[in-house]
């Protein structure tokens, strides 16, 4: 049980630190009829919303939408979904959601994500750091924290200009 907590805490730190990494940038495509568009479960933050015609939708507050917003295409963030204006009538319209995705959590032994597959040592030092916090081992905490943060910094700098496409990954919702 403690190991699960260490892995989860490590993933939390990785999700906070790696949001700008190219592998965390995702494009999900979803059809919409009506006005409520579900958000992906792994979304940390939304970067942009466009429809199949390339029109960009901008976010407005619920108050602005209620006051007859003059924007031609906009959305209101409702937590687990977006309320799209104007509503789509007739045939479904394909929407693209560009967002920052969380790492797939390591819950079961067979689970993996791009960090655990390509940089398992980062998870190792992150879990050692969390164990040192839990055990109140200040001497080891300094060592493990330093190694973990060094590896995370290496990950943060990887990807740019290293033959990784600059377009977001595509996930189908």
C-alpha cells in the first residue's frame, strides 16, 4: 500500500513538471451534436478548441455567455465538459481538443507510460524520495530528491529539436 502511494506521489510531481513536454501535448478528436462536449479524462489543462473547419473557439465565463456573448464561436468550461456555442444542429461536427495530458497512472503491474518505459530510473528515484519523506529519513531525502529532480530536469529538456514531431499526439475519444 505504501509503494502505491509512493508511485502515485511520484506521478503527481511528474505531471506537474512535464506538462510542457512534447509527449504530454495531445490532440483528441470528438464528434459533437448539440452543445456539450465531453473532456478527456487524462486532461490536465486545455490548450485550444477548433472545429473541422478550422475555427478556433475561445473560452468565456458562464456570466459572459449568459449576457449574450458577442463572440461567434466560444465555449464555457463546465468541469468535465465544454458547453459549445453556437450549438451544433444537424450532422455531427468534428472537434479537436488540444490539451496537456497526464501520465497514464501505474496502478496494475502491467501498466506503463512513456516515462516508466523509457526512463524507469526517474520513477525509481521519485519513489525513493517519497519513501524517505514517509520514513522521515532526512539524509536520504536530500540524496534521492536531488537525483529525482536531476532526472526530471533531463526529461524536461528532452524532445525539443530531437526528431520528435512538434504537432500534438492524436488520441481518439
